[in-house]
C-alpha cells in the first residue's frame, strides 16, 4: 500500500500537531486509517528523535500504528477521489495528532525496572550534581554582596560633642538611617525561589520575606544564607582627606546598637527564628554613632575631609581583614 507524506507540517499547540497527509485504500475508511498512520508515524519519529533515551522504538512504533486512530483528536478531509477502475480511494487529510498523549505512551513504555540505560542514569546524576554546583555558586555570588550592597545607609548632619563625664574627650556624632536596598531583596527572593519547595514538617528551614515563607530543603544553601545573614553587621566609618592620602577606615558599632541604649532586636532588618530567617523588608532604623576624636588623631589631616558611613560584615571590618 503506497503512502505519501505531504510537505506541510504545522505546529498548532504544545499538546497537538496538525499534519497534512495523503493516504489510499480499498475503502474510504481504509484510506483514512492509512493517512492516520502516516501522521502518527511522523509524530513517533519526532518524539523518538527528541527523546533519545527510549529503550526500543520498533516495538512501541508497531504498537502505536496498531492504534493510530486513538491518537487522532480531529481530522478534515481536504480532498477525496475514488478511482473506480482501480477501486482505490485516495484522500488528503488535515490530521491533528495528540502528541502529548502519544509521548506519554512512548515514555511509559520505557518504565521497565529490568531495562534502563546506565549511561543515561549516569548523565542524569552528572547533570543533577552540576545543577547543584551551579546553584550553590549562584547563591554564593549573590550572598557575597551582603551586607554592603544589601543595605542603604544615609548619613545626616554630624556634630562634634563633648563627653559629659570628661570634658577632655570629644566625639563625632553622626546620625544615620539604615534600610534595605530593595533591588537586592528582589534579587535574593528570586534566587531563593529557585530552590524553594513544599514545606516539610521534618525539616522546616525557611526564609521569610514579610508574610511569605520560602521553604528550603538544601541544607548547604540554607547554612550559607544563615552564616551570611549572621547578625554581625557593623556600621563602618571612613574619613578621607581631600588634600592628601590620609584616611581613617574602621567599624564603629553593630547596626543593632545605639549609644546609650541597650542592644535591641527592634533595630534589626532581619532576625533568626529557629531554623529560619525573617526579613522585614519595609523597616528603616534611625541611630547614630559616636566616634572619639582628638587633635593628635587629626594631626595629619589638612583642610576638607569627606566622611561616609557604610555597612560591613564583621570579617570585612578593616581591623579584622
């Protein structure tokens, strides 16, 4: 029986393909069935070519052709002739193939516990490991910008104040406001979402962005996040002379501290809760630093100097570097 595959192949959706095919047979029904087989045969070839891990295309291919009509969701006869002297029906049909249904059958036929491709299993393991390595690198590359790019600190007008108990001691009093860099929070949340999964009662590790919980089952990633957001963030002070290369660069106090007041979680932009971390994205904190100064410390400075505040992790404080 002669079967001819038409030239036109049109993708109509991710779930079905419309294929224009020709078929012939002793009856119209037989001609249609043969056209269906051409369409199915073509789609089997596409799937077998794409899903190269199928164990045996031939067996499933014959099974598919035996039930070809079951994978045709709709068809339109575009042309039909009956050659009476040869008693042959010839048809041109626009056939829509349920490719997802066909693919599921092909893939399910490969789920045999006695047969599997060892090389494919190895490849899947390698890909998974590479994905983990790449994921951990992505997390590492994002966390390395914390806290200096994760938090904004705005410096207000400063004063020189005298110590109440010792008139010979002077301080630079520099008020500031500290708050989250929202761009960093968006990037961090998108990153963590890549590794988030359903909540596990046995392993409730999470990062909470305001009221949204993102549960993480990768202990290595969660450990990196908790270590980085370790509540050891400091306000750093830099004084640069604008006339020479003299500078002062030091960490002054924790961002949770305020001179004259006790350490308080109310000034925290994030907090640790059990195995999780809660990020309060809309919080801003007002505080100030008192930096001791004297004439001898400023002896090398001349003229104008620039004062800036920043946020630093404890390990990156100049005195700890």
